[in-house]
C-alpha cells in the first residue's frame, strides 16, 4: 500500500526471534514457533487480540488459522525447481489475509 509493505517479517538470525510488523495494526509482534513433528513447526502470533497459527505439512502446503478457524491456504504449484520462479496458489478470505499467508509461506516454508 502506497509503496509500503502490508506485512514484514524480521529476525535477528535465521530461525531466531521472528517478529511480524503489521502496517495495518501499527504494531510489531513476536512470532513463536512450536515443534509438532520431528521437523515440523507451527508459527503463532497475536495481532489485535486475535491468535493466528501458520502450519505447513510435508507437501509444503500451508494453512493459516484465525482463532482456530481456517482463513487461508497456500500451496506450491511447481513440484520441480527448473527455473528461478515458483508459482503458488493462495485461497484466502480477503487480500489482506492472502498477503499475510504469502509472507508467512515465504519466510517459513520456501
């Protein structure tokens, strides 16, 4: 929006202390990671009093939940990495949530 990102994720080092900067909510929140399988993690954060969970599965698809309800999904359309671009498919309740799951996917999956 107006050449400013809607969401931005920062971290001190890769895998350590992620924070989400939301221009809509004008706040910066901590993202926590919880291991759910041997190598699988779930990222969670609280924004405007709502709890968000981002989960990915072994197929590199992702799901974003808001207070326990699924609000967006994302998946990679290119199973082989043969070029410098990858296509993804996003289904979300609105454009704001689509941009949120895209940045979560870019940071924690891709």
